[in-house]
C-alpha cells in the first residue's frame, strides 16, 4: 500500500501532486478525465467517487488529482489520500511497460519510427522532467507526415499555459531537429 511521502502544488491551482514511497505502476501512465473512463481502474474509480475530482493521472511513484475548483484543497487532500493509501503498490515491471513504450510506433515506417524515437528522446531529456515535476506529462499519440499529435496528462491537461506557451516552446525545440514539424495537442 503506497504511503504518501509529500504533497506538492502545481502551476495548475486546481491540481495537487502526491509523491509516494512505493510505485503504483512501473512506467505505465494512467490518465482519466471522467468516471466512465476510470471504471476499470479501482484506484481512479474510487477517486472519481469523491466530489469535485475531475482528473486522475498517475505513473510510478506519483499521482496528480485535479478538481473542479469548487473544493478547498486542504479538505479534499485528506479525502483523496484514503484511496491512494489503500491502492496496491506495483509488484514488478510488467509486459504492459514494454507494450506502452512501443504502442506509439506500431504501424509506422522504419524511417518514421526512427524520427519518433529521436523526438521522444528529446522530449524525455528536455520536456517531460519539467512537466512531471509539475504533476503532468506529455504522451505522444502519433506521427503522421510532419504532424506530431500529443496529449497533455495530469495537471498539464487543464493548465492554460500548456496549450499556449508550453506547446509553442516544445514545437520550437523540436523544430531544431525537424524544421517543418507541427505539434498538435489533442
């Protein structure tokens, strides 16, 4: 059962990041925007049963909870802590980790697979650590021609700066390796 090591605010005032002592997953992120999406995930479903919870995102040793802005975080943090503490910790790295890592490149040509691997390496080094520090992440959905589709997760999913300034910054950085690349947030 994961123990909460600390709770951090994020740039999104409606999101809190809970840092855990034990992992919930090994490299596989889980992101849900509503209770229907979360129905097969016991932890996320339990969190969506709590009033005001609008998004649940977790990976490895942290979970970000986003609320609708109608609750006081001090009270809500105490309530959401119970299902987090009751969740089972991940026992070992699974095949799901490998499947998740390769899902985005399935069906791409060898050249596009190589392009996507280069893009992901740059994102892993220059972007994701900062987004994860703020309770979010960026998932690459696909690469089609010069169009890279991405999805913000966790606190970044509802943060206004992620769709504007952060997206432009990511696009400018990636254009250093692919000048005609267009980044689209979905």
